[in-house]
């Protein structure tokens, strides 16, 4: 079939220097269409022999006659090779030399049908098109440049005249705005620019006054920020003092515990061992047994200190079980009667840092009850609201004045330190107390649902 695709291309490219006048450039270009197997669906009869397809088409007269043609069957190797490249790619460009004349071929695969459409043009025709396009562009640019110069000159003259006429009218309010600007540079915001004009100067004056107002607000906010930064700097200083104080207190506590327990026990063991060595009599089984008991006691005391420094129960169990164990241990060691009420029935996902903070906070609060409340009883409750975990410690002891909630060098940091630590997790610490009527302290911290116990076990393996 000789489908006139060239006419379709001419309609799409009307006005193009080559395609707009097909009679002038007859034979310079044509289009063809072939299926996915390389069989030609449409190809101009006039170019069959040029592309090596020697077929006698004189007996093909009816539309039902089939003319099987394939570019791969061309007698010209360059055409057959190009046909194979077309079938192997979505798009293909190549230059063919046929009868000492160069042709440029471009093809593309149609996604819906799988056919290939190709355009072929002689290289001379393309060069002629480029030259014609360049000439047209140069002519157009020359005309545009002339028009631009004329219009630019007219606009410049008009603008110069308008500028001359408007200078006298606008110069006075502009001078006034200049003076006000200089006053603003000296932080003078009292005077305002007149806003009685409805032209651009009036808009500029209103914008200037709005800018002045915003500068005033900005200056006020800057002063407020400076005050906030000053308060935060003071708070950081207090926290730094607290870190130094806490570190030194912890060191003293560890040193005291070592001296009062492990050191004394080891000293006793060394003394018994020395006496045994210096004795002329052979060592008896009861003497060796006594030294063994002393050494075992030292090991237990060391393990107790290790447990208090880094409780492994926080790695192995949830916070409610760890707190219950801490309360039970304190009651056994100190003879207290702290009552524990656990309202948690399911595991609560907490970060390891928050678990340590709650554990240490309860230990410190129970120590404060023993030292300052004058009572051996208290009620400790733990519950989960879904989004928060709450720990409450309530006693009926001496109570206190909540003004001592602030840190001081004489009284240490106490509850203020606990409040700062719980605030680091986005939580709060509330104190309800009256002298002589007991104290109720509640710690509240948000629960992180993304935390998982598996993740904590990976980051905090069990300490053996």
C-alpha cells in the first residue's frame, strides 16, 4: 500500500522551509511505516529501487493485492543493517550513503501498535533547510533589533520627561522620609510619615509607618529574648553547679560505702590471714573457714555496690517490677513500711534513660522520707494513662514549705534537681505539701510508643 504519509507530515510541519514546498524539494524527504517484524506497511513506490527493493509493481492494481516488502531483504547491505538496528531499539538515528548521496534516517517505535515510523531526508536537503532557517532568523532578529531601538528611544524620552515633571512634586515628601529614616537609625520611632496622599508617595509613607511599627515590635521581642536567654543562662549555670554537686556527692557516697563495708571487711580478712601466717602452729580448718566467710562477705558487699550503681533489673524487667524490687529491698534494709500499689497490668514502652530516671528518683524520694519526714511509712503508686506514666509518693510526715523547692548552696538541689531531670523527658514534677501534714509528690512523663523492649535489649544487654 502506498499510504501518503508525506502529506500527513507536510500538514504537521506547514511553514517549515523544507516541508512547506514539497515541489521545490521533491525527493529530498519521505516517510515509511513498518510493523514489529520489519514488514513495510507504507513506503513510497518511487524510492523502492533506491533502497534496494527491486519489485515489479505493475501487476499490483487492486487494493486487495499484497506486496510483501521488508527492508531487511534489501540488496543494499547498509539498508538491511539499518533495518535490523531499527527493530532492536525504541528510537534510532543513522546516516546512509546510497549512490554517492547521504541520507539521514530517524525512526521511533509506536508503543500502542509496536510499529515503527521512519523519516528519511537527504543531507543536502537538511543543510539547505538549516541555511534557510538561519536566514529567516537573521532577518527577524534584525527587524526586532530595529524595532527595539526605536521603542526604547521613545520610552526613554517619555520617561525622561515624566521624571522631570514628577521630581518637584515628589522631592519634598521623599526628603521628609529620608529624615525619618535617619531618626530610625538612631532608634527614634516617635514621629510618623504623613499618610494623607493617595499616590505612590502615600503608599510609601504607610509602608514606612508599618515598617517602623514592626521595628518597634521587633525591638521589644529582642529585649524579651535577651531576658529569656539571661534566665536560661542562669538556669544552665545552676544545672552546671548541680552536676558538679551531684558528681561530688555520688563520689563521696561511693567512697563512704566502700570504706564502711568492703574496706573494713577486707581489712579484717587481711588481719586474720596475717595472724595465720605469723603463727607457728599449722592453720586449722576453722581459721581458714573464718577467712573464707570474710572474703565471701566482701564479695557480697561489692556486688551490692555494683547493683546500686547500675541495677541490672532495669535491663531485664519492666519499670513496675524494678520499682517493686527497689521498695522491697529498702523495706528489708532500712526497716521501713513503704506500701506499693501497682496499677500497671501490661508492659509500658519506656526508654532506658527514662526508666533509670524514675528508678533513681524513687530511691532519692524514699531517702528523703527517712531523713526529713520523720515517718517510716509511705504509699507509692505507679500507673499508666496511655500517653503518660505517673509515679506518686505520699507520706504523712512532717511536710515542708514548697518555697524550698528552689536550689541553694545551703540546702542542696533536692526536688529541684528531680524536676529538672524529669523535664528533660518532657515531663513534670508536682509537689503538694504543708508543714505538719505530709507531702505528696507526683512525677509524670510521656510514654514513647515507638520504644520496644527488643530494641532496649539490643542497646542495653544484660550485665552479668
